[in-house]
C-alpha cells in the first residue's frame, strides 16, 4: 500500500503542539495544524493539491475531531 511513499529532503516540519498545555491551550488543534501546514506549504511553494491522502492522529480529542482529516485537508487547501 505505501510502497511508493517517501518524505523528501526538507519536506517535513514539526508542529507547535509541544505547547498545547501552555499558551496554546485554548487553540483548536485541527485548525492550528491546518493553518500551520498551509503556511508551511506556501513558504515552500508547494501546492496543497499534491496530497492524495491526509492522515490525522489525535492524542487528545478535539471538538469535531471525528471528521478532522477531511476538515484539515479543506482548511489547508488540499481537498
């Protein structure tokens, strides 16, 4: 299934969720992730439409998180 998947050099980033208990405690994680990803893709001049799939994992459930993957994809312009 994932035999052709790869992460290109500099094609990755670290999310800001290390601070989710501090200054970002009131942020919605899915919206924050989508906005951060959209901004990162714009900085790299990458079109969000290149994504075929979006996998979303949550350690702490967020409101409306059941449809978080498609929602995040739409927010970042990938779907």
